[in-house]
C-alpha cells in the first residue's frame, strides 16, 4: 500500500514537472473592426462592401492562414458575423482569455484627400517594444512581398488620440489599416478577393516571423492544426513534387499569396502537394485558380479536403 501510494505520488510529481516544462499554446485574438450597427467606413458604390464587411473577410482569411499553417496557436475572434461587440467587450474578451497577442483589422479613409493611399499599422505607444516589433514586421510584409505602399507604424501621438482596443488590452496589440477605401484604386483592391488574400497572407507571414522570433522553443510547424468542423475546404492545388520544395521559392513568391505544403500518404511518387487559398465558397477559390494559371501554374486545379 505504501509502495502504491509512493508510485502515485511520483506520478503526480512527474506530471507536474511535465506540464510546467511544456510551453502552452499561443492565443491570438483577431478583431474584425466595427460590425452590426457600426458600419465603419461606407462603401462608395452599391456593389462594394462597407468597412465592417471587408474587415471581417480579411480577418477570417488571416485566421484561416494561421490555423492551417501554424501549430500551437489558437485563434479567437471578437466576432465572426455581422454583430457589434462593444470596444470594452473586445478588450475584456482578450484580457479574460489571457491572449498573448491582439490584432485588430480595419480599413482606412480620408474624407478630404482622395489621393491618400497605403497601409498603416498602429500601436498604442512606441515604448511597447513587442507591439512595435510586430507592427514593423506587418508593414515590412505589406511593402516588400505584398507590393503595397506602406505608410509605416503609427502611435497614439501620430493620430492625436489612442485607440481603446490598443490601450485597454493587457497584451501586445496592433491595429492594421489595410488600405484607403476613399482611394478608388485601393477600394477596388480591397473589394477583390485577390487583394483580400494578399493582405491577409502578408499579415500572416509577419505573424509567423514574429512568433518564431518571440517563441524560439515552440515548433510552429510540427503538424497540421487545421480545425476540423466536418466541412471540407476548397483549395487550389498548384503543384506536387517528389522531393520537398520550399514554399518561398520565386515561382511561388510571384503568386503573392501564401503557399501551403502538405505531405500525403499515397502510393504515388509525388508525396508533396502545394495549395493556395482555402474557402468553403468554391467561387472564391475559382478566382485564385485563375490567378495561379495567369502566373504560370497552367494545370492549377481545385481540390477539396
Ligand atoms: Zn475602422
């Protein structure tokens, strides 16, 4: 009996040591700005979307990229439909869930300067080094790989007020202005699924680089953490290969969107499959198939899994 109790005690102790040694998953709160009664900036035409709708689409694409490509990261949205959680509720959610990072997604506008264009990433203060580092990486991705005009990282002094979601969240937080809806060219871009995909994948790449840097002991790519809710997604398969090919080769880079590699158990020699996009809406994915074909992947076809 004593021996049994000792074994139990040892098991308990080793269990404790084990759980302390394992790093917990990273929690990222993604906040699609506005929603419900709060439209944000209004669309200039009937067939364009209002800011609240654009924010939600880009935010969900970003969340999908993270969930598909990074293990040990949990995504929580402040909203997933056309509702309006108050700014206080958004901050409380992130604080109560003890989120590690907070990303708010918005689109910009300038009422008296139709020429203003480009992306901005806001932080509450440049003194918050972690938020600032993250914001710099987002703007760098916008500028380099996504080919956007970057207006840089802004703080509350730049905009003469502080944004509540940046100020009242306890964790490093950034607010992204993905482009100017008041600029005709950028409004069209933001309304295209191509543009939305490029914006979301730029934010995703910055997030991945940032997480790897901040958490060097976590292996973010040791498995596919795709959330299985029973419904398969449509994707565009652009290539398959016998040997493992890097997902950032120039041929893939010119697509402008994130390429996902997957190893499959198959009797074929081609064990590696490369896809872009991920949506339950086949029409969305068809647009990406067209893009892939235009960029040289003539045999790109739609797969579902
Ligand atoms: Zn906004």
